[in-house]
């Protein structure tokens, strides 16, 4: 239980620190929302591609082992 709380807390802190790195000084609210949206889309796509890469790698390994 304590480990889960600590892990969740660490994840939240890391996410907030990451978001702080994307705040622009002197940028309009619309510009900031645009950067936030692009950043969120990039992170989501990156996670999807990493997952797809590991799935393909696993498929190749299983195919080689079974052949």
C-alpha cells in the first residue's frame, strides 16, 4: 500500500515537473494550449509506438523460437 502511494506520488510530481518545462514566458493562453496539446499528442504517440515496437519484437522472437 505504501509503495503504491509513493509510486503514484512520484508519478504525479514527475508529470508536474514535465509540464513546467513546457510553460512559455510571454505566450498567450491560446499559444500555451496549443503547445500543451501538441506535447500531449507527442507523448501519447511515442508511447503507442514503443508498445508497437515491443509487440513486433516479441512476435519475431516467438516466431524464431517456434520455427
